[in-house]
C-alpha cells in the first residue's frame, strides 16, 4: 500500500507539471538550440522520454544522475540524420572509480555542410559558400548515494559558428533519480543547461559606417562592428516516471512519461513505451511534445538489439521521428559496456 501511494503521488506530481495555458512561449529566443537534439536511439524512439530511465549511458543526455548508476566502463556512439542533410555525431565515455563514483565525458558535433550564399541581388547564389558548425564538450560526475537514490552533474562547454561569426558559453546540468518501489518504478528530475547569456561576434559583423551622412568631405567608410543581442541558452526542467512491468519470464514492458518546462517554448509531455524480449530484442514507440503550442513533432518508433558476452555487452538502437512539415529524422546509436 505504501509503494502504491508513492507511485500515485509521483504520477500526480508529473501530471501537475504538465502544460498550463500562457500567453507567450518565447520560441526562437535562445542560442545553442542544438543542445536540445536527442542523442539516444533508445529514448528517441520512446517519444524522447527518459529522465527517469536508467540502465544505460544513453540516458545521461536526459539526466546526469544516470552517470552514478553506471558501474562498468561504458561508451556510446550516435549518428543522427537530421533535416536538410544536417548531421549530428555524439560520443560519450563513462569510467567508474570504486569508492568515488563514475566520471563521464562526451563530445557533440553538428555540421550543416556547405550552403550557398544567396542575396537579394543574387538569389541563385554569389558563388560563395558557408557552413554552420556547433560543438559541445562535456564532463560530468555521478554517484549512487544509496540503493534507491542517485545524483549527478554535468558541465558543458559549447561553441556555435556561422561562417566567420561565433559565440561561446558554458552550461551546467544536474539531475536526480529515486527508485520508488521494489518493482523498479523510478522518479527522475533534471535541470539542463543552466547558464549565463551569450552573443555572436566575428568579422562577418564588420561594416563600413558613415557617422555624418549629410556632410560633404567626411570619411563615409569608417570601419565599425555591429553588435548582436545577448540571448539565453535553452534551459529545460524535466520530471518523469519509469514504470516497468514483467509480463512473463522472458518479456518485459516499460512505460515512460516526462513533463517538460523549457524557457523557449510552451510546456509539454513526452510519453513512450518499450517491449523487450529477454535481453535480445526491444520494440519501442512514443509521442513527443504533446500539448506543445504549434508543435511540429509527433510519433516516434524504433527498435533495439542487444548482445551480451562475458566481458562485453553491446546494444544497437534505431529511432525514427516524424515531423509535420520537415522530413523524418533517423538516429542510430551503439553502446558498449566492458
């Protein structure tokens, strides 16, 4: 009865964090939005719900507390085929130190490829080409403080570059996971990308300026710089539940629900589920950005394959995510535990 009360209370807490009607969503008002792109094929297939999901390095993206539950050297590699031939690569490594906890590091890199420079006078292109590249390097630490509670933190250093202009920022993320019942129901929460504001700078913002255009004989081509505004990075608070259920001796289902409160959009819910056959095959589905204002997101599907050996475990996950206007995205991730 006590465990059931804990579960119901946690579920009410998650649902209470769900969307409320408000006048402004602040969409498009942040820098570093590539930080919101998912890197886990497992969670991406389940509607991007994963703040309470444990058992793998791929969940660190959603909650740094998962770092503390990794007790083996674990590596992850992901490749995302995104919109307009944009691609994202992600690599992560977790190393546990007995008696201390687990240390974590990751690198995220997004590249647009070459893009034609177009202007009003040259709509077909000027002959020049530019690219957009974003990089994030992170370090983190997590610890299992008890058999029920884990805590973790992560520090990110990010750089965004558009042609010859760029900005830099540092962000901090923190999270917790608490096992509510002996059956494995977990409550997770995470605050991602706490940071100061940042702004673009670079030689692409250089202009020629005439300080007194009405006067004759003055220098009408003074070198000057344009200043861009300062903007926040995408701060996000998540809270969610993982509810596993053992159907038979060889089959298991897991249900996930996350409530999201971002600083650059309206509140929403992500929901998903996973059906697993032993430790070999998993089928997944979900829905993301439920109740979000003018959402372009929706259904997600995917699968996972796992092979366990005496010294090495390998997991391969694939996720497909549909979008209302733009093309679907495809994410492949591989995780190895030694």
